[in-house]
C-alpha cells in the first residue's frame, strides 16, 4: 500500500510539472523599451578629414652655378635672416673667368683706341687729298682711295666699339657668376631641410639644384586636407575648424578655413578637394609634416530639440511583422499605410518619425522633420514633441527570451537553437 502511494505521488508531481511547463513555458514576457528623453541644446554639424601640416610659404634655396660646396653656414632648424649667407661654392673657377673677362675688356678697349686714332689719320689724309685735287697736284683716283680708307676706318671703329660692349657684358656675367657662388637666404625664416654637404658637387646645367628649404614664417602654418566631394558643399572660406595631432593627444588646436581650392584630386576614381586650414603656431609646437585629424564646422544650431540617431532608426516589432505580411495591429499615430522594415522614413511621403511612449505606455509614432546632425544627435522639428518626452531607441529583452520574429532587423544574434531563434540586443 505504501508503494502504491509513492507511485501515485510521483505521478501527481510529474503531472503538476508538465502542466506548469505547458501553461507557462511559452508565455511571452512583456516588451520593455529602451527610451531616452528629448533634449534641448546645441547641435554642431562637422566634416572630418585628414591632412598634413605645412608652412604657409616654403622657399627653395638653390644655386644658379655649378661647383663644389666649399662651406655651409646654416643647418637644420637654423633661423636665418634675409640676405644672410647660408653656403659658399668654390669661387676659384669663377674668379679665373672674371680675370679673363677683365683682360678681354682691356684688349677690346685698346683696339677701340687704336681704331679711333686710325680714323683720325684717315680723315686728315682725306682732307689733304681734297685740297690737292683743287690745285690739280693729285689725280681723282687718289682722292677716292683716301675717301675709302676714311670710311673703312669709321666702320672699324664701330666694330671695336661693339667688341668693347661685348667684353663688358662678358665681364658682368663673370662677376655675376662669381657673386652666385655665395648662396644667401632670400627671406627671414627657419631652415627645415638641408640637402647638401660640404665637398658635394652640384650641377646647374639643366635645372637649379635645391640646397635648402626655408619656411618663411613658422608662427603661422596651415593644414592641407583632402575633403570628399560629398562634404565639400558646406565648406566655405572663414569656417571654424579644429584639429588634433598624435604628438599632443587630447589637445585640440583651433584654426579657420583659409581657402577651398577648386582643383579636384582624383585617386582611383575618388574625388577630393584640398581645403586649407590656417592656424597660429607661436611656440612652433606643431612641426611640418605632422598628420592632423581636422574637424570643420559646417553648421551650428543652438537651443534646438535633439534626439539620438538611434531614435530615428527604431522600428517596433509589430511594424516589422506587418511588412512581412503577418497579422499585426496598427500602432498609434499610423495612418494605415505600411512602414519600412528599416528606419522610420515613410517611403511614400519621405517623412521621418520617432516612436514615443504615451501616458499609458503605448507606442505613438510622431512625424518629425530632420535638421542637422553631429553623428550622435540629430535636430528634430515636430509639433507633437516637447523637451523631456521619452522616445524609444531600442528594445530591452534578455537573450533567448523572445522569438526572432518579434524583434526588428538588427536586434539579436539570430542563433538557431532547438527549432527556436534566440534574439537579443
């Protein structure tokens, strides 16, 4: 009898467990929505780009003559003044050419003087012949010969005069080449690069070799950025900008857009434009060549209503089921048309909306107009939204608690277990 009682008790316990599982195992927990309040504040629309820090003006100092570097008077980071000597080229070959030009000029002047004296003699002979022909002491032929000699002397004088000018020009060129052996800085600035060494021979036959790179003013520099063609429309001269560099993490430097260059840069069919951002660099903390992450302020709105971007992307589960052709009731605020399965933009009216929890805890769709966005928050304009209203950004549900069809796209891992899909956030 005792054994029968134990068996009956075990059977009753099993039936109780089975009934509990049958009636409560598939019961769905209520959906809990994750909400955030509508805030009022400032929204700043930014365009981000990467660029390189460069001096505003960089001067290449080169040599117009060939030769061996005899001495250097400036090095990396040297501060130089305009007309300061920064290098010298061996002047001996050019001194020899100048001396040769001086001798050639002296020779030309002597030939000119001899031609001038010869011309005076030929003119005296012509005058004597003209006086003698009147007295019939000489023939007309002798007079013609004297006239020809006088005219030849005039031509010779012009030839020697031209030779003198040519010799003077050659002397000026030789002296100029000798002057060019002394390399001087054309501007005040800082040497940021030195490209030669003492004893190195440079050749200026086809192009001017570069010896130094001098930044004219390192207290005012610029960032050359490449901005995508999709973002260039809102950038104009004078826009505020900030940037950071890896050398000073966490520190933002301020500047402004000085120029938007119209020349497109096409690299593998990607079109960008060079936007020049200038900034002050009084302590020369920022060096040429540093990589800068630039943020340019395109637009700014103060004292506006704003919500997180997730609020505009949220779609309730019932709306998703309606899109799949499953049975589902219309949400409050819905005009009866279908809603998109991703995002909350109306495909017919092109109108965005957010989902708001009313006093009874029911969802209500509020159409809104979008303003500018800072990639975290977006400005909204709507008659049915006020500051402090709770808008839905997602669903809070433990993993494996709800079926996959109850959650909108993008929620849950979608792992299939035992014929049921466990979905979670």
